[in-house]
C-alpha cells in the first residue's frame, strides 16, 4: 500500500458493500479422471468399483472424486453420483444404472 493513497482500513470500508457472504457448503478439493466405461459398467477407482448407467458402456466419462463423493459426468451432464467408499473390494451399485 506504500504507493496507494489511504490505508487498508479505508479501502476495506469502501469495498465492504461489494462483499458477498461465504458459501454455505465449504469448498472441497476434487480430482478429475477421464475413464472409459467397461462392459460391466462399473468404474474402478482405487480399490472400489462404482456403477455407471449401462447405456454408457464403451464411452468415455469424466469422474470427479472428492473426500466423500464420486460424481460421473458425460457430455457435461452429471449421470451418476455415489457416496465415496474406502472399503477395499466393495462394489457400489445404483439400481437405476442396471440394465432392465
């Protein structure tokens, strides 16, 4: 602030009206992967398999992995989400993803 006029406090007071409240949900770091859906329509992430809608077999999807959630996206649309599991070998399946 040595080359600016006024003080930090004065500057804050003028900008205060433009501030917005903090989001209700805190930011969570996410990792993104691009994966091809195998014939069993379950993506393996770490030691756990998560289901994807069966119509996406053979297609590439984007997966966002956070501490508590696994989200699957195709063509910019979210097509599935699962609570993240840390149980080795677990298979997490949404019945809506199954072939009739």
